[in-house]
């Protein structure tokens, strides 16, 4: 029995370490992606959309070099941790089918991100690269955190009236919002709407399916700037509407947890605080023309908000029993 408890603690520690490393990767990736147009730019935001990879070969700044180093170290550590999790889950007895399924999903997702990483340095003009990196990173973070919860949480008896459906809906909306945010960033559409709450006088810019074509490279003009597509305002406003729906779902879930008391109060307060900060960052990003610290923090808070909602969903699962026996 002692051995199984120790294996459970080992899985919990490795998963927590890998989740922290993935969070570092998410933030470092956001900084590397968003700081490129800022680099050596004296007239921001007039130079927004400049594709530095195709520009004048300027040496990266010290901050970008540091972020790239942190990204590589974290990525290597996370890959090693996930391989260790897979070994533990498939070699130890008694085993857990759920844990093994999570381990396989983590290995596959890590491999996908590793392959995608080969195109990242030269993929600034291909939206699929940006969206794939962000979606993969967020998915990896959610799975690792879920695995950690399976081996860290004490027994909970979920009330049949618990709104787990709301938690699942919040996860889906937050994920869709993050993917749309990546698509906005990949199309350099963040400054296509400069007014709030509408978009340059329009509440619903002309929609088109071409906005979701992630395999069509962006055009570049003579000034080495990505050409803004006509559907950019539509993408931007769709991201806003999804963000509003996500905020409502997270607010309802956080308020329910806060009113529930006991163990849910702290999580509910944390969720509502993150949500308020995220809304403030989003408004500031638009009104202040995308200050780099604000948009990077916007990505980081989105990851933390996803963790909070995943935790709520796990705790509200009906008939859940804590998994402490290891993989």
C-alpha cells in the first residue's frame, strides 16, 4: 500500500512540475510571438504587423534571447517529464486506464508540438502555426493539470445539482476564445478594431469563411508588413463576443462556487479575480494599442483561468473518488 501511495505522489509531483513548465512555455511563446513586431520599433503602433523574420536581419533583443532560452529549457524539461509519466503509467501495477489514456494523449500532443516547432521560426505568415502552438500548449496544460488533480485532491462527494455542465461549457468557451485570439494574432488583426464596445462603428463586420483558412499564408507588402485581410475586423469582433460569453460562464461558475462556501469559496474567489484582471487587460490592450507587457500577461492569465475552470470541472464531477494509487 505504501508503494502505491508513493507512486501516486510521484505522478502528482511530475505532473505539477510539467504543468508549471508548460505555463512557462505558454508565456514565453506569447512573448516571442508578440514582441517580434515591437522589436526596434520607434513608432509603435504604426509598425504593427512588421514581419521581422523577413525584414533586415536585426539581432534579437536581450529579452527575446532570454525568452527563447527559457522556452527551450522548459520545453526540454516538460518533454522529459511527460516521458517519465508515460513510463510510470505503463510499468507500474496496479494500473489505471484513465491515467494511461492521459499519458498517451500527453505524449502525442508533445510530439505534435515538437514537430510544429520546426516550422515556428519561419511560420510567422502561416496562421496554422500560431494557432497550433497556442492550442497545443493550452491542451497540454489542461491535461497535465487534470492528471495532477487525480492524484492530489481528497475525496469529494459531488451534489447532483452541482453545475458541472457550466464548468464544461466554460472550458469549451475559454478554449474557443483562446483559439480565436491566436487566429487574431496570427492575422495581425488585433488593431483592426480600435473602438469599444463596437468595432470602428460596426457591431458585426462582414463575416466570411475565408477568415478561418489557416493554411493560406499572409501577404507581405513592400515595407515587410503583413497585409491586413478584409476579414480582420470580423475575426476581432468574433473573439470579443466569445470572450464575453466565456466571461459570463466563468462569472456564473465562480459566483456559484463562492456562494457554496467550504472548499469552493477559495476557488470561486480566485476565478472571479482572474476574470476581472483578464477583462481589464483586454480593454487596456485595445485602448492602449497593444502594450507588450499587457498582451503577454493577457495570455498568461488566460492559461491560469483555464486551470481554475478545469479544477472546478474536476471537483464537480459526479461520483468522483480521489485517485491516490498511482498509474
